[in-house]
C-alpha cells in the first residue's frame, strides 16, 4: 500500500489491498478538504476484487474528501 498507515499494516499483511495503489492514476490527497495535502481515506479490496478506477471526490461539505472506487468483485 502506498503511504501505509501503521493501523492498516496488519490488514495488508493478511491480504487486503489499497484500491488507490492499484489504479495507475494519481494518488490524490483527501485531507483537509479545502486544500488537501495528505491522504487519510482509503478503500480496501480483498479476495479477487480488482480496482478499475480510483478517484477523490470534489469537496462536498465534509472536512475531508471521499475516495470513490469502481471495482470488479
């Protein structure tokens, strides 16, 4: 996983994958919403799931931006 958080390390060890790491596009930051400079949000994939596209939503009223993933289960 790119920029893996210590709290997510154990999940990576047992096979969960960050959808943003599988998408060839930019790995966009999510926080703070107005001028993001770091990624605090992620979508994890397990099993045979495959990320097709991963993107960060535009500001929508929260203090961070949502991660949106199109995937094949």
